[in-house]
């Protein structure tokens, strides 16, 4: 995640199903949210001089609205049944959204065809950012939707990666509140996040170097490779995490 967040301004969509597969829905959601906040800080510092205000301003408003709507959706998810049912529902949400974003990224070329060659209007960016904000709260993923949205408008990575990074940073900070209020983020899983920080920071350093050295096609190749791993984990989550581990 550190690599993809620094190289592409995204990353949670890749790691989310892998983390949930490893430690479960509730802890996975909380641990990854904490790590994403740190990764966002690294990415924002890296791209601090590249921000396009016309893109960032509506995204910051969308971060507030999307996080609020996402908090309501997450509350409904947490109260959707018995404990075992809730875990299954969270796994389905993470797995299903990751598969959706895999298809979205794979079709980015077709989606970009015929798109307007201009900056998106403020309301267009706000709507896209709001949808991403909801997805980020529920499943710690959604950045591919925003990436493809900018690609649709023929924006190069130098134009949108910085705004996307700052948007995700603000949204990651805001979503800690509903996670704490719903009891998903606590000192127990916060310790797990702290242990993973060195790996995250190393990945961010490598991603920063790749951002300046690799072409857009190469970076999207990394994107697809990472999505394949996330896609495999997503199929397992939809099949059932407990059922999968029971096979061994």
C-alpha cells in the first residue's frame, strides 16, 4: 500500500481484501484505515507542490459528505445481524468492491475513449469524490474509481495524483471517527498497525522513486498486477474466509 499510494495516489483497494483475509473484517478494516492515514501523509508530502486546486477543492467537500454517508452505511453493516453474519457481510462488501474496481481499471482505455479533453467540472468531481468517500469508509477502497474518473477526462497523472492523495488523506482522517464510535478501532488493533508501519514507510519510499522513473503504462501495469492479488483474495472472501481456512 505504501508503494501504490506514493506511486499512484491510491492503494487501499489492493491491500483491503488481503488484510481482511488475514485478520478478519472488523480488525482488518480498522488496521488498514490507520495505515492508510500514515501512507496518505507520506504521499501528500511527496506531491505537496503538484496540487491542482480546481481538482482538490471539490474533493475536500466530497470527503466530508462521502464520509458522513459512508458512516451511515457502515453503521447499517455493523448492525446487519449476528456477529458471524456481520463478518460475512463485511467480507462480501470488501471482496465485491475490489472485483468491481478490477473490472473498472481493466476497462480504463475504453472508458477514456470519447471523454472530454478538459478538467472535470466542480460538481462532477464532487459527485465522484462522494462515491469514493462512501466506499472508503465501508471497505477502505475506492481510489480506482477516482483514477478512472480523471483518466476519462484525459488527465495525466501529474495533474490528478496530488489532488487524489490530499483528498484521500483528508478522508482517511475523517473516517477514523466513525470507526472509533462503532468500536471497530481500538488499542488492540492499533498495535497491529504500528507493527506494520516500517514496511509501509519502505513501500512509500520505493513508490516515490517509481513515480518519477516509470511511465504511466508501467505504473498501470503495477496497478493491474496488484489488482490480481486483491482479486484472488476477494474471491476467497466471497467464498467465505472461515470456509477457506477450514480447507487446511
